[in-house]
C-alpha cells in the first residue's frame, strides 16, 4: 500500500515545514529545500530529522 494523496498533502518537512515529494519507487519523501530524504518503512514515513538522509 502506498502513501495516499490525502496524507501526502498534509505531511510537511519537520525541519522547515516545506513541501515533501514522494520518490518514484515510493520508498521515501524528499524535501527539496532542506535536501533531506525521509525513508518510508512498512508504509510509514519516518519523519525524524535525526533519521533523515542528507542529499548532495
């Protein structure tokens, strides 16, 4: 089960409160402003800043 459009619309980056974009394999949410990638595990987004992966 993928993340629903409704959930994606209300989720925001925990660091900057910016918009998140779902990656194509639907395994993460990415904040373009902070360059952070929040993984999705068992259909649950892990929205912890300390757990996010920094993008180059």
